[in-house]
C-alpha cells in the first residue's frame, strides 16, 4: 500500500490532496496555524484525534479542523484513503534583512 500523499491538485484559491496510510500508520500529531482543513474519508477507516479528543472515522465521514488545533490520525486495520482540502497557501517568501 502507498503511504502519504498520492494525488494533489490546486487552483488559484484551493489545494486538495489525497493521502493513503496503511494499518496503524498516519500523520503524527501536528498543528496547522495557517488555515482550516476539510478531511473526507473515501476508503477504509481511522481514529482521528483533535486537541486530544478521539473519534472513529469511516467512509463518507467529513470533518473540518480549524486552524490552530492539533490533529493526528491512525489508520484502521484496512488502512485509509482520504482527501484534504484547504484554502491555498502562498509559497515561501524570502525576506531580506535591512
């Protein structure tokens, strides 16, 4: 099974990514301070934790996680495939010191 991002697309306003994780794997706890993120499960299941509160997600479930909140995901026994979508972030900008 693949691991991590397997597809992505972007418009002027939106980023979308499909991610795949095998059983027991997934992104460790992290915080996105830039924007809210929509998660939609398209295959499998997982335990999804936001600010320490866990819930099970299955096919068809959708969750919006607001910016500034911690999140982590652990794929269930059959793994998981899900899509995330969020407002497109600007690229890194180099700032010159004066």
